[in-house]
C-alpha cells in the first residue's frame, strides 16, 4: 500500500464515519449505507484510480438518491 492509497483511504474513512453518523441520527438509510461502504471499500481495492472513482461515487450517492421515510 503506497502513501496515496493510504491518504485516500483515510479521507474515505473520515467521510464514511460522518455519513454513517448523519444517516443514523436522521434515520436516512442511503447516507448510512454509503458511509459504511466508504469505511469498508478501501480494504478491498488496491488500484488508486479505481479507489478514487469508487469513493467519489459513494460520496455523491446520498445527494443523488434521496429517500424520504
């Protein structure tokens, strides 16, 4: 694991925890699931560019998919 992927993984985990806490407090499943995915996905993707793309997509998902309960 190089420094770039470690840096991206750290920021993904930081945003993942924030999304998860927000989704849990507001009882919105989409940010909560995106946050959990942001915390777990960096362990499984080794390529930096794919990791960056997947993390960027997961950061955008709660703004695109709005589920009102």
